[in-house]
């Protein structure tokens, strides 16, 4: 099962490698990992997408909690939550492709954020499947390069991860 | 008061009431050694290899309730220490390791004797720090000691660059430490404890299974009281030996791979299992699938939530300090009128005693050749069962754990988790320094002792009257046993050729060496050794080469599939 684990961690050097090292040492899978400081600069928030049985996910949360720098851990996929990912795709945009690409961006509510004579950079945010859908909707031969952030997630409504 | 970083390090150790530091000097820690030179509160023990420094600090901690301290230099000093650190980590031993690092400006420049110590040790410490500012030293060392000994104990490393130890700042030792991200649970959940007590009272085939946590939490007294109050059978793991008196009737011996028949059968066929400070290690329960075949309710008490439901499913988890939880269980039992059902318990004991009557620890003694079990039995008799016994890793370790009966905690020191050969002698050094009047015996084998034999030199310098009992069978005994049983008797590289004359070797280091070849001489040699109160005596027992450790549960098998003796093969 796919899980989205969110955690607050002291914003100290080496903290990230403690988390990633835990996953590699114990043979857990990391699908994506996103991290940045929060509004409280002393703390970073991480979103880890992982897969595993209930037992494995229980161990992952327990082991993460055990790290001295980890302040709080929740599995936000246990209840209603929102996930977002950001993708920047550079596509070839010449001739008739230029109009076509613009139309596709509109359909997906993406934004064209860089324009040259021959290319566009398209910015798209959404959950994983929306980004996947965009990639499969456009002509793959036109994609010059593409970069995606990891998943960033937050619980809906009253579910708040804060100290 | 303005002090250098190095002086601050020493002042911190003084504040923590550290009496011994085990270490080895080098370039990156020269300022710290200079600061050591100018005081006499913290005594330094110069080992001959950094691995031994950490093991000795670890042995010191295991034999006391205190934190062990090791001091090593950067690069090779730190990498040599890693085996010691990993050993302490696996057995949750409180140790603080201070390592020197190249100057801050040189970090990352591939400087001479530079290694990423924090990176290398990260997976085998409870926590580690790189101190980049002299103003952080005091606070960091305070945190290190606090982390090492609270919650689930473990090794904590503090890496200090050379220039930081030379810089100066105002020294003030913090009184309190609070970390928002680190708050170990001490009190067990009341409701869960009530549920556990209820289950224990309803049990028909109860069993108590305890591990090293009982020793670490100093909860042996509470465990003994609870076990007697309930009248249940009890087993202590290799790490938990001495947590309950081995000579008591309710004690069934050790469980697991080389545990007793009665302990393993009672573990397997119990209907309620109370696990205290034990983690269902593969060496204890064998194959978890086999273990799960028999339906039973499990109550698991542990300070570390991640140990609960890691290998087996647990019905009543209780997170907390073992002493507190056991005390609360005793309180609830004593307050209530209910007692365990005497009929069910009587029938269960009848069954347990039937298992016990197999006398699985019997062995064939000989007048011709020394049997290792016999040596340990005699060691137990000669020391009155009250020695601190350290062991290395292998067959001798198992014989020592099986045939020396530990009635008190902190008398048995060995590397249970990591299984590190070479710990025995450094553990004995740490234990002897911490307990100057105690009889300290190191049970070892000719292969294990050679992994840190250079420490005979340290023992000479500090006049440590350790008794080394070398069970010498000229083989990597446990490897040979497995090769015999599971590899078609192909003894690949398990034979120890060209052994030194250990008696002479001991003499070369300035100690007393004895070579014992006949069973009739075993007791006399041990008596002579322990009578020499001020000497280290190296007893080189020439034992039966073919002796195996029984009973045995083969790796991957279930607890009830035991080989009781060579006849079972």
C-alpha cells in the first residue's frame, strides 16, 4: 500500500541523511522525499511517499520517531489529505505544435512560464496522476526535458501537523 | 571562566562524574590530552587499540549503572572505534565516544587523518554530533550523556575538530537539558497495565520471558518480586542473564538457539507470554512463522516502541521504563484479591517439570580430556558464583552462559547482539577498573582472544588481576560445529594452525601463564589463579576439540525442533 508520511524535523545538518539512511539501512522503499524549512526556521517538514504492508509502515513511523531530531511523525494518508507535485516540462514548440502545446497547457490549467522561438517551459502542479496524464497526453517526441518535485502533502481540515 | 575547548571537554567529564576515560592519543585530540594532563579527577586508561577503548568503556558501563567514556583521534582512530560503537549500539549500552576531527577549515579537503566520522557512525549510534563552535561543546556533551543513558540507552558520539578544541570561550555547564524532539516515555499506560495483569491472572500456561532491558533498567529486583508473586516459570535471554536468580526453582534456563529444552517448550506452548525488555531476536525465537503457529497472547513491555510488534504480533503493548511498569504491576496485583488459578498453574508446572526431567544440559564428562562445560562448572564453584564473567563470541560464550549460574545482574558481560569476537578482554578491563575488588573472569577461546590480545599490555600497565580462561580447542569452534552439522564436515578455514604458546605469551607481557591439559588439574589451576589476587593469570585449557554446544535449534527452525545431543543427529 502507498503511504504518505509527513514529519517535522530539527533543521540541522545531517538530519536528512539520518532519515534517508534509516530507509536504506532497513530496506524500506522511498518513492519520493520532499523537504524544506517551515515557517519556523528551526524546523523542516518532510513528506515521504513510501510503500509497504501495515506492519512495515508501523515500523517506519516508529523508527522515524526514534530519531533524536525528529519532532513529530504522521501518516497523512490515513485520512483525507491533499497531495501536490510540481512539474516543469520543456517542450519543443514550433509550427503547428506551438498552438497545440498552448491548448494542452490550458486544458490542464498549466502555465507557460518561459518562451523562446522554439520552446516552451510549462509549469504544472497537481497530484501525481494529473501530472502523469499530462505527460501521456502530449506527443512524447516533443518533450525536451522534464523535472518533477517529490510529493508535498497536508491533511484536510482539522488535521494539523505542528509542535 | 574562560577555557579552551579541550579544557571544557575535561570539565564536562568531571561534571558528569566520569572517573575513567579509555582512549588513545593522536594529532586531532592533542589539546584534549594536554588538558587531561593538567588534572587528576578523570583518569585515562591507555589501551593498545581504539576498538578496545570502546569495548572497555562498554564493559565498564555494563558492569555498573554508569556511562562509559572513550576518547579517540580522527581518521583511523575513529574507524578503529566503529566495531566497538556498533557492539554497544546493538546491545543498547550507554557509552559516550569523543573523537577528534581535523580542523574545521580542513574538513572536506581530504586532509591527513580525515574521515567523515559522523557519517560513518550514523547507522550505529543512538545519536552523534559534529561540534563546529567551541561555545557548543558543553551543551553538546551534556546532551550526549543525557541521550546515552535515558530512554533506550546507546552510544552517542561527539566529533570535535582540532581548532574547536583550541578555541576559547566562557565555560558554564548546563544544569538541565530539554530537547523538544526527545521525550522518552517513562510511565507505562495504566489501562494497558491493567489489561496485562488481567491476562496474567487468567493464564493457564503462563511464561515470563525477559531480556537485557531488565538489566539495563536495573529492574531485576522488581522482576524477581513479580515472578515470585505470580509463581510463573521464567526464562532470561543471553542478554538478560542474572535478571532473575538462575538457582531459583522458577527459572528454566536460557531460551533460544542454545537454550534449554524446558525454556523453549514453555515459550512455545505458553498461552500468555509476558515479554519484558526482550526483543524476540532470531536467536531467541527461531523462525517467527513457527513461533506464530501456537496461539498465545503476548504482553510486551519495552522502553522502545519500535521493538514492539517488530518480529511478532503483540496483543498488549506497554511502553515505559521497566522498573516503573513492573512496580505498577506488582502494586495492582497486591491491591487486588485475585491470584493465578492454582489448578491450572499446577498442571502447567507438572508439564514444565516433565520437560525439565529430560535434563538437556547433561554432558558426558571425561577423565582423559578436558570438557569445556566442566571448566565452566568449576569456575562457578571456585568463584562462589559471584564473579563478573565476560566472554568473547563462540562456543565458549554459550558454555559460559549455560554452565555458570548468574544469580545477580551485571555479572555477565558479552556481545549478544552484534556477536563481536575480541570483546572479552577489554570488557574485563572495564569491569575490573569499575569494580576493583571483584573477581573478574574472561571466558574466551583461542580465536577470540587473539582479536584483541594486545590488551594484555594495558592490563599490565594498570595492574588488572583478570583471570583469562581460554577454552582452547584449536578451532573456530562454533564455525567448526556448523560446518560439521550443516556443511558436510568440510572444515573450511576453521582450524587454527600455528597457535602461540599462550602461557609463554602471557609471561612475555609480564603476567602469569598456565597450561592445563588434564581434567584433574582444572580445579587446582582455577584455585591457584583466583588465589593470586594481584596477578593476571592466563589459563590455557586444552579442551576436547570435538565438543559441540547442545542443545541446539538450527537457524530457521522452530523452537521445539531441538537437537538435544550428538545422539539426536
